[in-house]
């Protein structure tokens, strides 16, 4: 099981939001690149980078920061936030991003998702199932839709999507616990690689997610607050 540190970028800073609320942010560094360097030095070979500005505006705003990380490090990046057209997807892939993460566009434009799978291959695409009150949220988690995570996954699997991420928004940044039951449902229903996010704060949480069958776990607030040692987690769970 892969352990992937999160780097959320807002106003060119590395931040964490509480339950996806843009008004409840904690700034952990003025330099997302320095945070990336730190997590890479602790053994991370993947980074989960979210452009929070782009998620809200609909256009990637922090791609230059991502490029600066890739120029100096041998690391794989999956990038989300504001990728809602072919040009922004191409810009990300051409910058060296290995996977693009799609949220709002997966709800609103299925033909776009299908075109991306066809153009870049399914391995380059991750659809993020971001749920609040049991329903998918979009536009930087600021609007709820009327579709369930399972419902959206079922529709997108038919279009060629082969990897999903599940985030329980109400647990994200809270250090409570993951939504094991919903993650289990997604794993069992799709029988595809699933990335789990939201609520992770200790090794026991990671152990349970491994038992459930998550392919990867995104860790954020726990490593920034020192609740979880990234290096220890990678050594414990990640296959070499």
C-alpha cells in the first residue's frame, strides 16, 4: 500500500483546510517546494498535490510550483484542482505530472473524462469521489451534487476510468478516522485501485485501510502536525 503525502497549495503557500473549508486554513509553509523536498527526503516517491486556488477558480493557478518540484526531484506527482479542459490536462501532463485528478469535471462533463482516458490512457487519470453528507461535492467542495459516490463511480467505469480516490470531506483535516465503511463499499463495488483520504491520523488507521484493500492512502494533517511519522509509515506499509 502506497503512502502519499499531500501538498495543498493556496496563495502560493502550503496549507491544510479543515473539512474543505477555505475559511479554516492552517499555513504550514510559505514554500510548497520546501515541503515537497522534506517529504521526499523521508522516502516519498509520490506526492499528492492539490491546487486549491485552481479548484475554486476552475483553472490551474499553481502549475509553476509543481514544475519547480519536478525539476529538482525524482518524484511522481498526481495533481488535482482546476483541470477542467483538454488544454489544462495537457499542460499538466507535459509538465511531467504522472496522474491528473479530476473532480468537478467528472460530475459535469462525462465526454471530457472519456476523451482524457482515450488521449492519455487510463493510468494517467484519477477521479476523486469527494463526498459530503453522502453526496458528491464539486467546485472546490463548495457545492453538493445529487449523485452518490457509488453512482458516479459506476457511470465513469463505463467510460474507461480505472482508478478512483475517495475523500470523506467531513473527516478531511480532522484527525478523527477514515470512513472505513464507505471506502470498503467503493473497493468492493469497483474492484479497482482506490486511493483513500480523509481522517487518517495514526498507524492503526493505515492498518485498517490496508486490510480493506486500499491501494494508496493520502496523508496530510497527520504528518504536518507530527501525529504520524511519514518515514515510519512508508517503511511499514510501502512495498520496495
